[in-house]
């Protein structure tokens, strides 16, 4: 069966869901901790839904987001709620009742809300946002046979039945390393942060795997301490060590957006320059602070493609989505907001196209993937995802251009 693409073009013009579930024989969530999903959903009385209710369709779907949390987490929670509303406005025929529940930004409340949602008949849970909350919700949802599509970028929270829709470091690293190798780069070094979140270790593991997978070699990996700020003395020391091996490398990976500009300046003092060595970044470089650094002109970094050409001639993607969101809600959306839209559209389309097997593992992990606001993605069986990313080049005066388009299919 050939894949079909559902395109929603109401100003946002999203190519929302390329769904191929009927191409495979559907199965069920299996493995340690899983109940039979149909038994789990139908066992016992189903409570009336509580929280904010949108729609009155036959299939109940829960959205767990930190609406009342303080600071940036709360702002992101509100944005995810609003993009869910936007998605259901676009997909007005969705046979769905969306049950929105406030996790308040902590794991304990997220677990309670997940239990409520399951008792209220939710067949799938969208959210939560943070790692600890995702793990807590997964511990409740997996034994009940209810899959989770979460927004955390911590791969430690992913597992069979708990799928991460987020932008993962592993995808960034593989994309930029494979591109660099395709441009003839073979000898790599990395400048990585050491921090309490373990981010540097994640980047290092992904970097080692990607370089080996694509036939390169690693000459050196240097590190520096970073909390809320970069340790300037350790960064200077790392730059000096990289200066000693500059003739042995042709690519240098610097994923930390907070350190990228300062690192470029210190490396210039060691005559390690982007004009001689390919500077490679991550999705964290998608900000003006990095792009305005003159010493990063010519550097490359991966990221979601912000605009695509639709089959109907209308552009779509995050650029168009952001403009529409701002028109409706009066503020620009955080970058992660598109994930809330994609999750709801994906769920609605599976309800329409996949019947009673809509949320089973073979359907959710179909290898051909889904085309959303940020381009192509698919869930892996281990709960992580693979995304089709573009490669950007920083130019003079903060100009940024795509030098390698995001793929339209998975190989």
C-alpha cells in the first residue's frame, strides 16, 4: 500500500500526517509491564472526564501539560495547550475528546493525572513535558496498556510504549556528522560540556557512535565545566589543547549553544578557525547570539527545516505555523510548541485511519514515518525518534541559509 499524506492548509498549511499503519499487520503493546491494551481500556467502569474538555468524539485522549507551573515551564505548558486547541480547530472532524490536565510541572501530579486519565478512558496520553514526569507517567500507563507520546528530550525516559516526540541530541549529532563526512571530513574533535544534567555525556556517546558509523575517526575530545555559565578557565584550557592538534583535524564539534561564541573566540587565539576546520554545531545554535558571532561564519549546524513547499503550492512549516499562532494567541510560540500540534494531529489521523489498532506499537512505529510541521519523523521501538533534519550554514552578519535540505523520506 502506498502512503497517503493528509495536508491541512488553513493558513498554517501543515502537511500533518503521512500515515502508513495499514501497510503492516497491527499488533499490540507487548513486553514486561504491559497489559493487553483492549482489556486495560475496557476493564472496570469508565469515569466521566475531568479537567478541560475539548470535543465530544468517541475516542478519549489525554493531554498532560504543566499549565500552572511557574516560569518558562508554565509558559511552554500553556503553549502546548494552545497548539492542541489549534490542531483540533484544523482537524474539526476528529472523532476525539481531548482531556487536558494540568501536571503543575512536577512528577507526582503528573502521575496522579495519568491515573485519572486512564480511569476516564483515555486510550493514549500526550505529554508530559519533563523527564521525571514522563518516567512517572510511563510507570502508570505501561501496565495499563496505554501508550504515551511525551515531549521530554531525555532518552532515558523512552521505552517501548513511551515515545518521545521531542528534538533529540542523537539526531542532531548523526545528521551533522554524516553531512560533514559527505563533505570530505574524516578527522574529528569535539568540545563538550560537563554538567549535572548529563548533556555532555549524551553528546559524547552520540558523537562516538556517529563518527564510527560514518567512517570517520576521533582525534580528541575536550571538556569544560558548565552550570548556568561556562567555566572560562576550563574553556581556555580546552581551546589550547585543541590548538595543539589543529593540523590533525578537519572538523570540530561544539554542540553547546551557550559556549559556542566564546569558544570560537578562544579557539581563534589558537589559530583554530572555521575557514580552515569545519565547525559543527547542534540545534542549540539556532539562536541569534550564536549566529551573530563573526568567527562562526561558515560553520554548520543541523535543525528542523522551518518551511516546506506544499503539494498545493502553499508553504507550510514552523514559519507559517508561528505566524498563525501569533495571530490567534497574541505571542510568538516557543519552538517546542509545534510538537503539541503534531501530536494531536497524528492522534486524530490514527483514529480516522487505523481503526481499533490505532495506538498499537506497529502502527505508532511504522518505519515510513509521519510528516509534521517540522518535517519527517518516526518513532523507534525503544521509544526514541528519528527526524529528518536540514543542515544550515552561518554566513556573514548573522545570515543563515540551508545548505542541505531535510529529507522527504527515510532510507
